[in-house]
C-alpha cells in the first residue's frame, strides 16, 4: 500500500539534491576544498534519527562532516523543547555562533529545525532577535532540506518553512548512519496521548504508524549492510499499528523483525504503561533477539498526580506490569523517567513516588524537574510548586534512585555474557567498550577489528554502572 504522493515528493527532493550538488561543486572549485557541515543534535532518539536523515541529504549534495562548528560552511541546530532550559541553551549557543561567523567565517550559513521551531513564539523570536539565521524549518518537513538550501541560494533571505502538521510519511530518502552496526528505525511519528505536562503532541503532531512492509524492508536492507542491532523508535511504540488501514500490534511487528536474518538485537523506545499488552510480554519472553531491557516511564507514583497528568494508569497497574515483566523475563533491566514538582504535588504525593521507586527498584532512572510548557493543560493549573521545594524533592529522589541503582548493578558479576562491541575506549585505546543485552556498559581489552561484533565477555569486576571484563 504505497502512497503515490509520497513517491512523487521523494522524486522531487532527489531533483533538489541534484541541483544543490551542482551548486556545491561550483563552491568547492572556488574554495579548493570540500564544503563542510556540522549538525548539533539536542533531545531524544527521534531527533538523533532525524539528524541522520539530514546528514544523509547533506552528504548527497556533496558536503562532508566537520566536528568543529566554527569551521563549517553549514551549521544546523536540531532542537528539543521538552523542557524550557533546553531552549535557553540553544539561544545562548546561537548568539555565540553568530559572533564566530562575524569574526572568522562570514560565509557560514546557519539553520535551525526540530521541535522548538514547531512553536510559533520561538519562530517569532528567531525572526526578530536572531535574524542572522538563514533557514528555519520544523519536524514535519526535514526531507525538504535540499529544497530549502536551494531556495536560500536563489532568494537570499531568511527561509522559513514550518508545517503545522502532516499526514505524509516520505519514505526512501538518504540517511547517513552514525554507526555501521546499529541503527534507529522509525516505526511511528507523533503522539496522541496529551499527557498534561508534555509539549510533544503539539510539536510532533498526531500519531502516524509506518506501513509494516516499509519498516521490514528497511530493516532487511540494514541487515544486508551489516547492521546487527535495531532500535525501533516511536513516542509510544506500544500503540503501534492501531491506526493502520489493517491494524497490527507492536508485538506482531516485533515477531516479524525477529525473523530477519542478520539482526541479532532488537530494542525499542519509548513505551507507555497504559498500552503495554500481555502479548508484548509473551513476545519478549519467547524472543531470542529482543533485548533484556525495558524503559517504562513512570512519571509519578501518586495516583492523584497520575490522573492530573492524564496518564491513564495508576500505581497498582504499573506494579502489576513490572511484576509480569520480571516473571516472564527474570534478568530484565528496568529503567524509567520521573517528573518532580508537577503542579499541586504535595509532600504526600512525592512520598508515594519515593515508595514506588523503592518497591520497583529500577536499574536506573532519568529524573526531571517539571518544566512549564506554554500551551499544555498543566501550564494553566494552579498550585505550581515553589522552586526550593522542588529542588529539595529532586535531590531526595535522585539520591534514592542512585542508591538503588548501585545496589542493582553488578548482579551479573562473574558471568560470561554476549557484548556488542561499540567503540574503542575513550580513555585507553587498548580497551573496547560495548553493551550487554540489558544495556549495561562493559569495558574490556581487545582490538578495533571487533567493533560491530557480538563477543562473549567475562564480567570480572562490577564498577557501579559498568563492568570491566575479559574476552573469552
Ligand atoms: N517537564 C519535565 N519533564 C518532562 N518530560 C516531558 N515533558 C516534561 C516537562 N514539561 C519528561 C518525561 C518524559 C521525558 C522524555 O521527558 O518524563 O518521559
Ligand atoms: Fe509526551 Fe506523554 Fe506523548 Fe510521551 S506519551 S510524548 S510524555 S504526551
């Protein structure tokens, strides 16, 4: 079931890539060197994946990557807006970049895209206060980068192209993968959950699942190119497929991915407890490839706050899922996200969160201070919690999470387990760094040629959140 319109769009974009390539070649001749790009990616795995697609387009138009943004001809900020301090950081860095451009690199072109640009107020700020920026686009039209760059060549003014939403999923465009042996794969876009604190549904739009055949053929292609681990990406993967013309469950999709030769590890991100099915737990139990790690955002341990957050589960349901997961997959590692200081959170609500954290015993948790996002229902709620109270709760939660994480870590000491080798160790080039199925990092002595392979390693010493091991 292919959408003709999307194929036409992909074709059109390939034409723009060819046109921009000609422009790039001309500039290359003038400069006597390759044109360089630098992409700064903020935020989640979705943004990281988008940046790989943007890098693929830049590669195809003839640019090469440059680590130092001050030396790049084209600098792109792919932004996140989940919490406000991320936005402030971006503006700070853009201001600095402008002074670099003025001083040493006057031909530098600067572009900004991603979730922040889906907010009209932020685009207005860019227009008025950051008018040195050349291109502004959003999350729905990243596939148009070559077209926007081409327009900049011909129109010579700030190009702003932000779409409010989209039904379209444009397939078959280039991507530049960061790693040869592992890759993220989008299975769905957007989110329909409207958790009351969260801006994502407003900036990433309505939930749209990709056609399963498109996903599977992309993964088969990746496997042919040597990819061993895929990370299936969506804001709420557990509701994958519900809106497809022929509905398909996430568990059923996982079983199809499992059949693909060459793929040895399957991860996914992110899950929502409300849609987590018994079928998924059974599928994980029976699978040889799905990794022994579950990231299951809790957000709060208080039933009252969970209702105000519009999360559609309570602590009893969350605990029940944890029980079933651990029963089916005893060696599973559980991680979570927790927000502290949601409007109206009392000391009692917070104690409920602490108690739940103690009961579940997460391997690790990302803890966030609630950030008020304009346009979300929570921003209008009375009773925003004073900053000093939130800070105190945050510190208490963090120390509890860390204490438990320390106790949970090291439970595989002495075992021999498979490790996917990812890199040469940054501190010691005779050492390699890789990950266990449950996502724990392992450092061990070995040579670079092992990168991308899955090897057996004895986990000799547990060091808090990582192991030192030996190749067996
Ligand atoms: N304030 C703080 N944390 C937030 N998150 C999402 N929105 C907010 C917000 N307004 C957190 C949630 C989510 C993670 C990706 O970011 O915990 O799971
Ligand atoms: Fe935000 Fe909730 Fe959607 Fe996650 S599920 S992206 S927290 S609205």
